[in-house]
């Protein structure tokens, strides 16, 4: 089973706990890298923590959550090899995996979702990267 690394700031803390329980029920191996409460903290630390783990652990995936999903996705994307896709719909989660080879899903816990966020998580984890030449070529240009 795919290993999943989770991280959030305070804005994403409650939803991270929900995602963690959801994934454990589905028998994923989950490592929660914090934060550990809804007390105010800084999202860059947790975006980097998750991205470093995902890059070091081949085949693993990450989920990062903050209020908007933007700050923590920017933080994760600064780590070489990390590709964080911010998705508020099942369609974007799927495309982020298929076309962009995203290895981290970013969610904005305080924003509007077009679909049930747990469906977004599930789609991300269950979608394979599209290995057609045009997508491989474009991903290679991302570095
Ligand atoms: C925290 O207040 C908020 O700024 C943070 O969760 C996130 O939305 C940043 O991008």
C-alpha cells in the first residue's frame, strides 16, 4: 500500500485529522508530520517537511493542507522533485496526477470545494500518471 505523508498548518489541522482517519480506515500507511493542534503555526515548515519526505521515499505521496492550500503548496513546490497540485475538484486531482505527475495533493480547508474533499483525496491516490510521450516530455521540462 502506498505510504502517505500528511502535513498542515492550523488552518488545515482539523481537516488533516479527518483525512488521516479516512486513510487509516482504508489501510493506507500514514505518517502525520504535523502540525499537532489548531494553535497558530507557520505553513512553510509543514509544506517542506512533507515534500522532503515524499521526494526521499520513492513511490510515496503527500497531502498538504492549509487555509487556502496556496501557501503550503508553494512551500512544497520549492523542494526539488516535489510536484504539489492544489485541487478543489475531483477533476483537478485527476489531471494533476495524470498530466503533471503530482506527488503531493494540496487542499484549502477554508475554501469552497466543488466535490467532497475526501473524494478528491481518493481520486488523487487512485490515479496513475499518464505515461504518454507528450506528457512525459512536458513533465521532463518541469525539472
Ligand atoms: C493562515 O491564517 C493562512 O494564511 C494559511 O492557512 C494559508 O491560507 C496560507 O496560504
